């Protein structure tokens, strides 16, 4: 699948700016990535999905700002640095949601490996990532504690939620809106850093001219 990256900001008819955010979902099979995405997009829960990779779009308002969500529901389980398709997904994404099943420890171990690989990539050492433990409605069968998820998220500078895509829409909404907030914070920080670097270059150029005189 080839996904062309669109402009990050579009003008709406009212003249407001529409912010565009590319979101990548990763995790093991059958952890509920598609269920979480469709719950957010439609408010409905659908329990069964085939192994179909899809990109969805939705316009929503986040803190008064109109946001275009482009959501890549990936079926790729290979670690990003070991897969060309995984690298392409990360190049496309502004932020990542890593989903595991709290009743399936192997799915948690996979996202922990994926997260460590993501953090080692040059673009992603502190980029926006949200870790999501799904199937909270089945917590009596859990094999991954909430504390383990929170500690991993804290150590890797991620957002963290435990949700049930099967039970509620609100949890899915919180996940996607939190990632948008993190992307906005990351963009503002990069813009600020670029401005500081520009000032430093200008000052250095002035001193270089003075020394030449």
C-alpha cells in the first residue's frame, strides 16, 4: 500500500486552519487495534476483523481546533528497523499508538520490543507515542498488570491508557485526542528549537563578521 503524505495544515471554508495528524497503530494480531480505531471513528464496536490493512480519515475537533485524523491501522508486527514497510510507516506517522491485550502477555512483550526499537530511531527518541492496554472488560483474566503498563510508559516517555474498545467509546476518544495533544506539543517544541537555532546562527554570523573586520 502506498500512502501519500498530505499537507499538515489545510484552510477550511471559514478561513480557520485545519490541522492534519498522521497516526500509526501497531501491535500484535487480535489485540483490538481495528476495534479501537472503528470505535473512535464510528462510536460502534465490531468484534471481528480480517487481516486487512487500512487507512481511515476523520475530521474532529480537539480543544476547539479542527483536526484531520489519518489513521493507519497496520497489520505489520515486525519491528520497525527490521522491516522496510515498518520504516515507511514510521516516516509517514506523526505519532504512534501501540496496542496490547492485557490478557495476552506475549502481545505486551511485542509492543515493549517495538517501543524500544522506535525510540532508537533518530526521528523518534522522544516523539509522540501512546501505549494502550486493551480489553479491560476482561481484566479478571489479565496477565499484564496496569502497573507494568504505566511503568513502561513512564520509562519510555509515552502516554498510557487501559481501555475497553468493546465497552465504551470514551476510552478510544481519550487515546486519540491525547496523541493529538502530544503531536501538537512536539511540533511546537520543534518550531521553538528551529527558531533558537536560527538566532544562534545569526548571532554567530554577526560575531564572525566583526572578527573579520
